[in-house]
C-alpha cells in the first residue's frame, strides 16, 4: 500500500451545520462506543494488518522517517450487516515494542475501546477532509459499497501514550446516516 503521493490537506475546522455527517465528525468520545449505543449488532471486520509505508503527511504526524515502516491496520465498523465506517491506523513499529504492544493482536476487536479505556492516553485535536475519488483512502473505503458516492468525509487524530503516537483516520460511509443521533 503506497499513500506517499496523495495530496492530503486536512482542516482543523469541522464542516458547517449543513453537512449531514457533522454530528459524527465532531464526536469527541469513542466513535466505536457512539455507534454501539445506536446499533444492536455492532462488529469490526479486519480488512488488513501489515507493515508498510504511511503517506508523507501521516509519517510526519507520527514521527516516522519517509522510508520507515509502520504497522498499517484497516478495518470496517459494521452496524448489522452494513459497513458504516472505514478506519485506517498507522502505528510506528517502535511503539509496538513499547506502550502499544498489545495492539498488534487486536484482530476484530475495536481499537477505540483500547484507546479510550486508558485515561493516560492523550488525543490531538481532530482534523477533517472531504475525500474525492482520486484519494486512496476513498477508494479503499468504497470497496464494499454498491454505489460509490461523489465524496466521503473523514477525520483523523493522533493518540499518544508515553510519547508514542498512533494515527487513526475514520472515513464515514453513507449508511452511518441511517443510525439515530
């Protein structure tokens, strides 16, 4: 997986009130928990877990050199049998030998539950982006959709434990709008 050449300009300001995804985008707590509260049949399905290179801006956010490998994890969050979120995480390998050691064996368990369970973990402010069809994360997120929308909203933030970061990007799929707010 090579994200290096993707132009990624993320905004720190959330989209306006007219954006239907706004309530989900600005959720400050665990997105996993928010979905679980609104969905009686929540599941996480592991799509990919392997070593690779993060894109340039992702690498910079987690302190990686451009050629340095990271653990890349991609999953879909499901409500009943519909995927509602595509999540992409970048975990520097040195973190897996340190404070994030347990994360390499998550499988189909939600990362959010682990991140929000520890009060020592700090989270950076959220950043937002409207992903178009030329964006790699858009293409990866749309793999399970019958009809690809013109764009998808995404947000990301960095979680830190003992100065060891993880970047989590969440791409919101149209079926999330079917969940009650």
